[in-house]
C-alpha cells in the first residue's frame, strides 16, 4: 500500500481505515506507543501497537532510530497532544537500530556533539526543523526573482578570477603535488596544469553575473562559494551558498530598494509556510536563553524578531553619519566596545552594527557610502573621491546580512583602481570588456544564504544551518 506522509495524516479531518505510514522511531513507550516521524513535519504521529498480539522479538526491535512501516486505522486519539493516532494492525521493521550504539537518543544533546554526528543530527527535532526552514527559504529566493522577471544564471565554481581581490582562495589543480612541473625559476608551471593556468574555487559569482546582467538586464545567481579564510568563528564557513542579483541600469538607491523588498518577501514567505517549525525553534531559543545572564538575553523572541524586520522600514544612514553616532555613543565613550571608534575610516565591526540596529535606530539599518579603502575594487567611486557607492544591510542579533554596491562602470576609473591594488588587467580582460562595449550604470548585492538561515531559525552558530559544515580543520562527512 502507498504510504501517507505523517504531515498529511495529522492534518486529516476525519478518521481513515487502512493507512500506511513509514518513518523512524523517535521513542517507544510501554511496549505500546511508538512516536513515529518521517521528516515531513516537526510532529510525530503516535502509533499504538497491540503488544499482546505482537511477537516479543518484534517488540524488542522497535528501538529509537529504527525504520518501520505500520498499517492500521487512523482514529481519534484518546491521549492529549494529538488529534489522531494510528491503531496498528501490522508492523514491519524495515531497518534495525542498535539502541546501545545509536547516538541520537531521545535526550538533550549539545550542539558540539551533534556537529560531530552531522550525518545523523538531522534526525533530531531541531535540525529537522532547521533544514525544512532552509529548504523553504531557498524556494522563496527562486520564487521572488522569478516573479520579478530575473534570469537564473549558473556561474562557474572553478575560476581564474578573484572577485574580492583578497587572495583567500582554494586552488584547483590536477598536477602531481609531490612532483609538479616547474619553471626555470623554481615556481610551479601551471601551463602544464589541466586548465593551462592557475585556477581556484570561486569566492563569488559576481563578476560573471555582471557580464550576464549587461545583456539580460537582471539576473541572479544562487550557488556554492568558497573562502580559504582561516576564521574559526561562529559566523564563518569555508563553503557556503551565496545569492547574488545583478541589475543593469540600477543605481545604489535602486539596489537598496531591491534588497529590502527581497528580504521582506523571503522572510514573510517562510514565516507563512513554516509556522510549526519556527514555533518549535522559538521554544528552543527561549529554553537556551534561560541559562544566560539577564544582560546577554535577547530582547525579542524569534517570531518577534522576524516580525520586527517585516514591520519596520529599513533605516538608511550614510557611513559618515553612522561613524558620528558610534563615536558619540555611550559604549564608545566608556570604552565598552572592543573596537573603539576614534576616527572616520574605521571598518565597522559586528558590535557596532548591532548597536546601530538594536540600540540606536531600533530597526534594520542600511549603511551606505563607505570609505573606498575598506571596500572592494569594483565598487563605484563617488564624486568626493574618497567614498564608494557601497551598502550593507544590518540586522538585529547578526549584524551585516547583505553587502552590495553600485558597480564601477567607468573603464578608466576601474583600471586605475585595479592597478592600485595590484590586480592584473590581463587576468580580468573579459571583465573589462563589459566596460569597453556598452557600459552602463549597474548594481548588485550578495547575501550569504547561511546568514539568512541563521537569522530566520534563531540559531547562533553558522555551522548549525548547513547540512555538512566545512571549516578550518574539518571536512568530514
């Protein structure tokens, strides 16, 4: 018989005969009550076993983690907490699970323990909820851009270009690293490598995205990116997913409008579709907060925080204004900030970004027109000669979630900026062609998808919102 998902059984409006459910045992109580979950919902369905007429050998095999198939009648539940349950007629063990060895026992596990068991942690309520929310958020991303008429572009994962100019890239090579071919000066001869020159895993699809936006008008990319940055923090991954729209003829203010509209859309879409999972994650967060000192607890619970973003217009403030606010703030004057703001030109840290959002403006904030020397080479130089048309969107609890800019469309200015920081024009000849042939004002932004999932789920470590995290010293699974 065809199985019915647990989600659909629980949503039924009336009892049914002879339903089939398949899933994994979460708990088995009193040799009678199976809590069965198949991943379709945060909720389990209770399956009541006729233990007097079930072989003892079978009962012993109904253990946490075991895969089972049950056939029975969906009836109104006698117990509290669920509307329906299954009165089991036949039960089949599809896959045994050794109760003494299965790591995901029905008890509270630390997040560190769960990261060590990333292949099994998705069988817990929390990680099942996180991954369902992640899936819905990804669907919302595509739906938004498709509704707006954007073209989805798959930019290369292997590239010779460093879009950020920072050099923190993973090399890709087919050479024998124990005995690579060498030039006369002893350096590795990459002309003999697979691609004929040095290549890397991409840090961003932006540059290629710009090329396509200058023909298709508005495009977006959504794919994996890689940073060989040795940052062992709760906010960094070596492999993560990026959403990067690029739009021809959009200036910086159009870019801010697009980013704000996009974020509101995907969060609202997910809140509407994931009520059960988000309520569970909110409860999890409330329990976690209880163990923290009062001054370290969040002022808002999870759903309040999401509604905070949906209900408050994003406050737009120039970098210069933001620096003045921070310099004159009480935590700065009392040296409570780890990085004290003394002068214009400082790079904003997470503590500064959160102060602006959570304490000063009490709304999401877009900071724009940053100093040119702390931003990337492709950002448009403003008329003042010292700032660029960059913008960052700052969120409560997380700081920067979006970084974007109006791109430098003037060929001469772009070449000069590249020369100044030592980027080889020959390496990016094709990128410069987009400025030689039919250049125009254009803008775009990048949003690290895991940062978005982090915000929407209320998790505090980015390693907990991606299936198999890649971090310094860790590429297991």
